[in-house]
């Protein structure tokens, strides 16, 4: 062969000649690596370039390590005073020498090596690098690059879609999907699935799969995409796609993934535990009762300390979670051509469910659903929590059913509970949301059954009608009085209650009234700090107290007061006057009085009536009357029926002359003066008005006066010697 004859790369001899030329002109480390692995005669050019590039990439790491060692040596040669050898700047460049590659004959702007680095693509097999960036966008991704040979830094820009950019997967996925629209698959039944850069071809027969694969690879090559040969899985009955092992009709967790998670040691910090829960959370569809298993682990995180203090329940949950993961079953693939069945129930504030279509006489699980209820829903009755769990499970199941008909099996009467008792606990927005999910959807059918065991559900059993009555259960459990009704009693008196609170000329006025449909039974003003809700509660309390021993129907236009007696009051009392968020409820003392007053009548029914309606019946007439009387009562003055109590034990107090203090009073005055020396203002808990002349034997008054004397006694003694404590016995001493 002549020396200057160009080799033919298409022939076997030309290919071998190019390989020999490449080996001969390669650097020593690359040539030694290529000769060690195997004989070059069995290589192709692509494999040769991959191995050479791997050696070249590892060379940069070795160079950096060498530079670190050199820096350590130079640092150790410094003198006693920390002064090293004088620094030497870079050598001066020649007249035609390049500042980048140090070669003569061109300058830095015309350097071919710099231009080569700008156009270099490191890994052509990577998906993102197949998409070029527009010139206008390249400046947005500029970065500094340090030469491993010279150590000089220069600014480069990406000319392809880079890794690490948060929108790269979205941009690439959209572009690939757009290009795949023009691909025409070969004849045969099959399906192509795409998720970002992962493609899956599913066919019924092997020959069709081969034809589709060859056609798709050729199409992607013509479009400029590169496919990784190592990641490609060709014509298999079991394939790993998106981390799942997918086969005919089912998907399972990969054995490697399960073993990697289960070999994780017990976390010692919150960060490690969150990492473990993140890995197991990805597998939650395969674990029944996942929400219940991880509940102690999340409670461990909420303790707030960085280092975990493992309790027995948390350790047990950690071990049970690993066992459940290793025994995770194979889930069926959702077939949207068949109807689905959803088994739903609630336990410990967790919405649990199993989605499964029919498979012969049995049902095969598609997904195990598990999600925590929100804080407000956790405080509801059990039957209403079941309604919330069904709504959550239906929303999660729709991700698999895609609009196919779904039959929900529950052990509670959803519609009856939602319509009869939902208004007591649910806000209007949440009520409409649940009604739209459970009632208004055509693809959802709710069946009440007595199945409470998931194994019975998967065996194909439909169960029997449930005997449990949700309405009676809620009334008996959450009503303060078991025989309390929300419908009128026969042959009973009918009363109306209302409270009013409004501001006139910057001053709040409040009052209450109890009436029949024709006459006023009782009305009166309330203190100026009384809110509208508190006034409604007080009005209902007075009506129940006045109806002691009677059979009575009471109407109120307050949803708040109605909800307290029928829904929230009993559970608030059990919680220690705390709401579902753990905060103290408002008007706690009045609510306790109301719950006690409910027991006074012989029989009682409390109903809600809409306010401000046109007078067209006896009920609306009575509601109008009580509303008018409550507003009139608010205009009155609060009766000044003060309880007079002496701040001096013997009760002998006089306003004449100068007060006389003993040594104990003067000492206490000096201590309090020092305490308030740097204070700008003292706000006493009661106003200083008049003399309190005597102390009645009322324990409640003594308890309220004691802190007054302790806190500002010396200050009060200096000024007037006494204070007046105004207490309305009708309200404050109950």
C-alpha cells in the first residue's frame, strides 16, 4: 500500500488500518490500556473511542491529585514565619505565542484547541446532549473551565442542553415527544410509551417487537439521538422500566431495590430517617397500611431533636416496614377496559384503600392506597372520618382508572351522613367538594357493605348490607344529652333565643332575649366586651335554665350555638376544651355552662332557624320578635349590682383623712416601687373607683380579689387605699 493512499473506512482492511494508526499515534497510557484489555483485532471504532475517552477522563483526576500533593509539599517548605518562596508569575509570552495553548503562530482568539473545547460534546449517548442550544441561549449557561495542563481558567459556554438545569428533563421530553409524532411504526399491534428519555415498546409477538425496535432506532438515529447500548433491553418478557419489573399483566418492585432499602441500618439523625422514609415512600403502593406503619417514625421526627431517641414503637415500626417491603406482592396493571372496585376505610386518622379489578372469581390489587387525613378531619366523628377517607381514596384511585367506572365498598352510609350531619362539622366549601366527589360523579357508585377485612374484599366477596346506623351513632356519641333532638317535640312549648352585639358611636353594645312567638320571657344587656357568638351562647343558657323541668322546643338562628350542643361541645369537653389543632377554644366557660344547662329541662329539642327571613309563619314571627328584643336589650345599661368586698380584713375603711400604713405596708410598697421603677405604665386589672366596704362569703370573689392585692396593692394604697371590684352576679359568679 502506498504511503499517502487514503484507507477505505467501509472495508474491513481499512477499518483495521485506522485502528492500527490510532494505536500508533495514541499516548502511552491510552495505548497500554487498550492493549491490556483484549486484542485490538476484535474491536470496532466506537468501542475503541469509548475506552480511549475513559482513560483520558481519568487522567484529569490523577493530574488534580498530583497538584494537591505538590501544593502540600510547597506549603511544608515554608519558613518559621510562614513565608514561602517568592511567587513567580507566568512567563512572558512570545510575539506570536498563544496565551491558551502556548504554541506559536496564532493568538488566543484563533486558537484551534479553544474552539475545539467549545464544540466538544462529552457524552454523546446522554440524552440531553443530543439537543443543541440556540446561540441566543448559550450565553445564559457560561461557566469557567480550568485547563488540566496549564491551570489557566477560561470562560466557556454550553452548546447543548446541559445536565443539572432543572428544566432540562421537561424540555427534552417535550422535544422527543414532538419528534416521535412523525414516526410511523411498522405493521403489527403494539404500543410505545415515553417518559422523558425512557422508551418502552410493548407488543404481543416477538417478531413485531423486533420490527418496531429496529424502525424506532433508525428513526432516532436520523433525528440526531443516540441510544445507550448498555441500557437497552431488547425483546424481553420481563423488563425494568422506571424502576419496576414489568411483565405480562403485573409489575413488581425490583429485588435489588428492596434489598438496598432493607439493608439500611437504623437511622441515628433526622436527616437519615427522612432519607429512609423517602425511599420507602416510593414503594408505598405495594405496602398495605403504609400510613399506619410509618406513623411512629414521623412522630419521632416531630420531636425536634437532631439525634433520634428510638422508642419501642418506633423500632417495631422500622422492622415491620422492612418486612412488609420484602414481602411486597406483585400488583396488577390497570386495565381501563374493565370496571374497578375500591375498598375504603379509615383507621387512626389514615385513609386506607385497595383498588382492584375483577380477575375471574377474585380481585387483583392494582394499588394499595394510604394517605393521612388533615388536622380538621381527624377531629370529626368516626362516620364522618370515613366520608373524608372515601373522598381521598377516590381522588387517588382516579389516577389509575382514568374515568372508568368504579364501585366503592364502604361500611358507612355516605349520603345520609353527609347530608344530615355534614353541616355540623364541614365548612360549606368542603361540603360541596365531598358532595361533588361522592354524589355528582357518574363513574362512582357507592355500595354499603359489612366487609372490613381486605382479604375478604380480594377474595371476591361483596358482603351483606350493614346494620350500623351512622346517624344514631353520631347522636349518641357526640351529643351532650342522648335524648337531645334537632326536630320539634310534640305537645311542648316553643321558645326563641337570640343574642346581639354591635358598635354604636365607637362603643360596643350587647344584649340577649328569650321569647315565645308573642311575648318576651326575659331580656337584658350584656357587658361591652361580649361578642355576638358569646351573646348567642348566653341567650341559649338562659332559655335552658328558665325551662328547668319542662318539655321545651328552642329555636336559635346561631349556627355556632347549634353546633356546640349537637356536635362540638361534648368532644371539646373530652379534649379539655381544646380544638383539633390543640388550641384553647373561645368562650370556654360559657360552653361548659351550656353543656350543664342542657340537662335541666325534662325533654328538650334545639333547632336552627334562618335569620332575617320574611314573616310568613309563626316560627318566623317568633324569630323576628326575639331578634328585635335582643337589639333593644343591648341599648340598656349593665346593672351595677356590685359585690362589695374589703381589701382590708376587718372591713373598716374610711376615705377621710390620710391613710395610715404600718411597717409591713411600707416594706411592701418599697419592694413594688423598685419593681416598677423602670416601667412607663401600670395597667391594674380592675378600675380604681370607689370604696369596698365589706366582704361577703363568696369563694369566687375571694379568688378574684387575691391577685389584685398581690399585684398592685402597694400602688393602690398610696393613691386611694381601696379599689372597687364590679362583678355582675348573674354572669360572673355562675
